[in-house]
């Protein structure tokens, strides 16, 4: 073991309360007291690890310091992915920091020190909830949550994917909460407080799992922190300050039954911090000796108020090492390097120490795969598997696979280069804006900047935005800011771009001038002391006097500058985007009332022709009054029909907007009233007359269908030619849809018919809705026809059915109450390119309901095998539904997700079956009933898409090769 | 914590004749969207002896300020020579740039300014009554003196106090029709009325 105290790691003698090593091991953060504020410092790890780096002046030691915390920082913790740093302090705040990649090294403006921040870390989120000092923060496994605990006796669980959302506040402690630790499996979080208790909370429902008080009942006195820790195998939880026979101990709590039979004894004063080594170890194999199977063990460091540090192996009864008098004051925090061989300790005395162990001393660390195997043995769930396993140790067995893997890497590398690009291109990026160099902009900034006058005549300058701030980006979600900002039109073309984004709430307010009131603060104000270069201005000695007098003016908030006193009552109004407003309000109506076409089509339309959309929306609105109710329980329609009924219909296959206009009772000819149907698309029009009142009219790109009061249905071509003589319906029409050359009719007697008017055949013949309606009070809430001629009926109870004409059955394709939908978690399996494929009739029926598992954020709350099963069941259901709806793009979409899920979760048998079905028989035989296509997609093409997914997991490399070879073989044939 | 950090101030048009306007190009960074404007001021210190002779050359509102990095040029007219004591016109003085948010000053940037005659003869024998047309202003741009103050960036507490102290009369006097523009969206009403307070 080597021991080092790097003296350069300090907060100028002020206490260091927390230390944490970055997951990549290249840097570490310290938190503690600064000059007049809290301080977080990020240090370079290399000079700690290597003496030559420490001596090399070109290698920076300090990377960044942040004094944004108003008061002492008690805890700093890196997120597991290393992107964020969370800090909590006496100012009751939790701050989340992110590296601002686009900013190069810089000094603080006006600061005399030449010490530049090498890396720029910016506070991207301030979490305000606690009413007292924040003592500890902890990221959950996979960074799903961030927990913080405080002297306000509560623990806040923050949604780390959606800051500053609070998932839950855990209340129950009756004393200051001073330590937090997550169960490495993610099932629990444990907290220790001054109230002589250690509580374990479930992450499933955030309720108390157990409350352990016995080992703490004797605890007298108090420690600044109580940092407890959970072992990497999840089996043991070790508390800080506990007592046994009036001696201070660290209590070991077994996961199994929360038994408290063992403890770490030996420290003379209270234990402040316990930290488990992230690695699990096994005994070092001696050269020559035969490998004996030995139990893996964990390693744990314990720091105490008695200024000593002990390191324990769970396989030994006595500590591995005890170091006394390492510091002058209490140990405050411990952190291990990720490889498990290094250890940083910090103390209240403001110093840190680094311990370096060898593998001979600690043992052989298990690799990730072995660790996963242990997790899987104990919990049936491996953390790594859901996160894409790192099977670095698996041997690639054949060149095919190797080639594939290399290709993958090559594909990833450009991305990687891009990611690091902005850092390298810093000067370029900040100096070029909208194609204009920063220099050009600066030259003309005065002329170009937008200056207005407020109502009271004050100048107001709109600053030129050079770059938007680093923002907390959540994986998979778009830039949040965009949604809250609306474009503002700027008359100045050059600045328009950069000023394009501005908050929609735009208070043109003025700041009230209360300078005088604030003067009392000036005494305590921070003073930035900067030496004045004496040789520059001093033209004569006599000038020195006034300058001294002037010096005070730099630092005092002046009394004589009350400013322009005016608090005008201006109310800023962002000009309303009226066009957008009106269209967005009406659009949903259009969706509901347009009976023939599906939702996504309307979206397309509104994008292509906004003007048309608005007119259309109005038309639809008028029509609403007269539309017969689509009540499926189904009585003769008795509503009076209005004089004029309009109906809108659009089709996505054409860019333009199509109108159908109906006018009933245009003229009365020999006692019978005539109704007129007008059709127009892109200026082309036709009209026709019908002898009865029209109740519904609808159309598609190919046909127009009209239902009349006299229970007839007429079908015309898109050019107005009658296709078939009037169809006599058994009951009045309730809903009528067209799609392509299919016509669907839902009658008032709850029967469904679908015709193919081109082939003149019936796909569905007067099929009763009774099977799906009987036994419920539900009514038909929505119905539509897919482009493939599948009729879909949604009921008011949230269930959606389609009629399968080959089986002649009603099939349930969506159910809003379905718990599978809510619990299935396949977010890991959805890739960003998939978004387009997910559009279709299935998505339409399931709608927003399908938010990729709303409850799935409680990832670890449910037993993993249960969740796995639910997701599997759900995905298979989606696949079958897409198949029955004849929706090819959705089938492909879900097939890929399904395949990814199978690969991630390791369902080899199902994967094999899937591949077998897609590949089909290699040798043709007459008896085989294998279809080469599914929904018009060639199965073997699908397999070609699925195989790379399989290839991502080396565990399936044999499967991959097997099918890859066969595909290759078939291709050669 | 300070939501606004001044990153840089460049002094433009320096040195320049005394009568030229002051120009500062200010770059600052803002942590999160500010609901209210920043108020910047340029103060010219007429005499080292007394604050009496301080002149606020100009004050501007800067906004809206979304989170991010911004820059603008603050230009203000030269000081009114009539307000400067004749004995202090030539020599070293100070110009200050201050920024306030919600009426609280959180940064003060000071520069030494040297006013000199360019003409050697005038420099040797300066007239009793300063000849401002011949004076050259030289701002010591390389050495800003920056002082930062902790202020309360949040509105909540202060607003509570304000609303208690403020006479409601100005609000009551404002007829509803004088609201600028059409009716603001309902969602904005509470915000704005808070601002009025």
C-alpha cells in the first residue's frame, strides 16, 4: 500500500467535507467551505496517481472551481454516467453541474489570478426543496433518480431525467438526515439520521421497508455526517456511527431479514463515513498453486471522528489496514477509484489523502461479467443486461462476427469524434455566428442591436445572444427550451436568427430602484482586490492622492446613484401568434369530426397547407351540428337535419386539400327535394344531385361515398362518376368511412359492412357489433378504416377492436386499461430512427396512451422477471396487432423493438424462433407452407435488418453467424 | 448564487476626445431565464472628493435575458462638463459600470480614466478654465476593478414585502382600457400584475 497526501489539493485551509472520484477516473471533485461561500473544486487525477505528472507544470492540477453555493458544500457526487455532478450545501440547495463543452479555458473577468479554469462546469439545475442544510446526495443506479437528504429531516427523491421534478419526499426521520445510500440493485434506498435510526425505503412505493434503531440507541453526541454504504453485491448495508457495548462501531445490516448481528469494531470515536469498494474481489491466485474455488468478498473503508481510517475485507475478521493520525481532524468522506485499488479520503482539516493498493493486497477484482453473474444469481436480474452488457471478455469466435463488430466501431467512431468536436473547436464555434464572424458582429453591434423605448421612455436593449446555455439534456427528449419559446419576429435580419428565441412570457418590466435600501449590505460585500499597475496612469505624483480617494468608489454601492426613478406600469405583451392560435385550436376538432381519415394524415395536411387547413377546420365545425350521432346503441336517428350540411374530407396522397360540400334541398322538383354534392380539389370541381337528403358524405383519393336519409348509399369515383347503383342499407347510416377504394359503413342497427368498390366485393358483410358491445354500456366512440381496408372500432370504454375478415372475428387491438401497456418497459429498445415507423393505425388507436410505459420509470420497483414478462407479452401483442391491421410499417417497427428486447434480455429460444420464421426453409419443398412475405415485406429482408441487432450482443454470436451464413447461402442461390 | 456573470467588458473608441460618447461592449452569461430586465448604468465620477459630482451618464434596461451568453454595446453621452468641478476636469478619475437586478446592485466594474491635453503646450500650461475640446479621455481598459455583491435573485420574499408597502392607488388609477395592446392572455395576467406591484 502506498500513501500520499497531495498538499495542493486544498481549499486554502478551509475544511473539505466531501470528495468523489469521477467514474472515468480522470478527475475528482471536492466540496467544502470557500472564502465567503461554498466551494466545489474539480481536480485532475493524474497528478495524484503519477509523480511525474505532479511535477510537470504543463499538466493542470485544478480543472475548475465553482463558488456558486452560497454556503458550505457538504456533499459532491458524480452521476454514474459521469455527465453530471451534484452538490448539496448549507444553502439548502442541490446544484447539478454539467461541463460546458463549447467554452474553452477562461479566467474570471476582472480577476487578478492567472489561474484559468481548464474545464468549464456550469450549473444547469438548481434544486430547491429543502428547508435546511443539504447533508448528502446520491444518484441511483442508472441515474434514474437523485436523492438528497437534509437537516429538515426529509429525503427528496428527484427525477433525474426530468429535473426539477420531485418524485417523492420521504418523511419519517425525526432528526437530521445525514447519509444516504442506494441499493446497487435499485430496490431500496437507506438513510441514517441523528434520530438514532437507520431507515430502509422501498423504491417501488417509497414506503418504509424497515426501521433499525437498536444499534443506534446508545449513540450519544453527534457527528457532522453519517455516510452509510451498501455493498456492491447488495447483501450488506453498513451504517455509520453505531454503538455496541458502549464502543463505537459500524453496524453491518444483512439484506436478508435486516439482521444486525455483526459490526466493524475498533474505532475509538464515532464512525462518520463508510464506503464500499465498487469491486467484488476474489482471492489472488498464487503462481503454481492450483486454483481453488473461493468465495468472492467485498472491501470496505471506514473513516471516523478519531481521525483514523480502516480498510476491511469481508473475508477477514480483522481489518486489512488501519491508519492512525492520518489527519488533524475528523474524516469526512471517502471515495474509491473505479478499479477498486485507489482510495481518496478527505478531512475537516482541509486535506485529502490518497491510498494506493495492489492486487496482492486486495485480491483480484471480478470483471463486470462476473459481477453481473453474481447479481443474476442473487436477484435474477443483472443491472448490466438492461444497460447493454459489456462483454469485453467474450471471445469473438469467427471472422464474420469480428468484421461486424469492427464495422460497428467504425460507425460509432465518427459520432465519437463529433461529440468531442465542439470541445476542440471552441474558438471557432464562439467566433462564428450565423456565418458572420464574431468580429464582424462586434463591429456593427452598436448599430445592429435592437434598442427600444419602454412606455416611460427608458432605453431598453435586447442583448445579442451568442449562445444558449448548456441545458440539462435528457436522453431521448428534444431540447426542452424550444417548447416554451415562441419565435419573435425581428425586423433586423442579421440579428433575427440569434434573437429568434425568446421567452413567451416577456415582461417588459422595469426593476424597481431601491439602491438606497441596499446600501446597508455594502459593508459585507465581497471585495475583489486587484492590484493596480502603478506605472500606467501615474503621470505625476500629485495624482496619487485622488486615486486613493477614488479607490473606495470601486467597491461601495454608491448612494448618489439612485438611478432614474420610475416604476412604470408597463405590461409586456408578446404579440399573439394568432394564426397559429386559431389553427391549433381548431385542429383537434378537425381530427374528431373528419370521419374518413386518420389522425396522422391531418397532421401532414396541416403542414403542407395551412391556409387550407383553417378553412377546412371551419367547415368541419359547421358540420358538427348536423352530424348524426354515432351512437351504437342504435336507434333510428331522429335528429332534424339541418338545411345545409358540410363535410370535409382530405386525402394524404395528394398535396392539396379536398372539399366535399353538401347542400340539402337545393331545389324542389315535382315534390321531391334535391340535394347537391359538391366536390373540389385543387381547383377542380364537380357536383352531382341526389334525390334525398344527404346525411353523411365522405371521400378518399379514389372514391366518394354518400349516405342519404332514405337509407341509400351512393358511391362515386373521384371524378364524380357513379360506380354502383345505390346500395340499400338495412338501417340508417351511423358512420361512413372511405379509404382508398374501400368503403366502410356502420349502421344504426350496429352492423358493420366493408366493401371493396373497385373489385366490387364485400370484405365484411353486415357483421354485428354485438360481440364487442354486449355486456357493456360502452358506445362506439370512434371508428375508422385503414388504407388496407381493415375496419377499426373504438368503444367508449377505451377498448379498440378491428374486424378480421379472414377469421371473421373481432380482435382486441388496444385497451387503455391494459396494465401491460403501462408496465411494459422497452424504452431501451427504441432507437431514434424508429419514430417514423411507429405511425399508423395501431399507433392511432393506442394514441398517447402508449407512452412507452408510464410506470416504467419505476424501473426497479417491480421484480425484474415480472417486468420482463410483461414487456415481452406487450411487445408480442403489438406485433400481432400490427399484423392483423395489415400495417406493414408498424409491423416492422415493433418487430425491431421486439428483437432488440429479446437480445437485451437474453431470450435465446424466442430469438431463434423469430429468425427461423423470417428465414424460412432453406431448401424449397412443396409441403412447406411458408410465405416469403409478411404484409408485403420480404421476410428475409426483415431478417437482414434483425441480424445486426442480434450481432450487438456477443452472447448470441453463434446465432448471428448461423443465420448470417444461411442468408448468405440463399442470396448466392 | 449569482445568476448573471459578467464575462468581459471591452472599452470601445478608446482613447478618444473628451466629448465622444462612452462605449462599452459587455458580454455576460446568464444561468437561467430572467423574468425581469437587468438595469445597467454608467456613472462618471466628477470629483474624487465627493459623490455629489457623480453623474449617471445613462441607464438602460437590458432584456429579455434567456439563459445563455449575451452581449450588447452600452453607449452613453460624455459627461456634462457643467457639472464637473473645474479643478477636477484634468487628471485621473473613475468611470463605473453597474448592473442591478430587481433594484439590487450585484456587480460594479470600475475603470480609471485619465483626462489629458494632447497638445504638449497645453499639458505644460493648462488653462484655468478647462478646454474640453482639447482634452483626451483615456480609459485604463486593461485594469478593470470588479466588485461583486450577493443579492437576492429570487422574487418571492421581496415581492411579499413590496406588495405590503406599495400604495395600491397607482394601480387603481389605471383604467383598464389603458392596458397596452389588446387584452393579454389570461395566463399572463397574474404575472404582470405582480410586476406592477
